[in-house]
C-alpha cells in the first residue's frame, strides 16, 4: 500500500511540474511574439521617419538646385548684356 501511495504522489508531482513548465514555455512564446511585434512596429515608425526626412532633404536639394539655376541664368544674362554693350 505504501508503494502505491508513493507512486501516486510521485506521478502527481511529475504531472504538476510538467504542466507548469508548459505554461511557462507558452508565456515565453507569447512574450517573444509580443516583443517581435513591438520591434516590427518600432522599425516601421523609424522607416516612416527616415522616408519623411529623405523626402524633406530631396525637396531642399531641388529648391537649392532651382535657385542656383536661376542665379546662373541671371549671371549669363548679365554677361550677355555686358558683351553686347561692349560691342556697341
């Protein structure tokens, strides 16, 4: 009778320990999935900010190029006027 009770207690203890391990693994897996989701969200936000910054920088570069082109055109116009004034 002692062996039967001892065996039953041992099986109960083993069953409880394996059950608690499964729950922890499930929790770890859930935490891992949640952390991965958070990392993906952060990466998406960082990418969005980088794209916005890139578009802003490209817009600034285009504005600068337009201004420099205007200045170069005005300088050419002034040079042509001076050249034609010298020939008169």
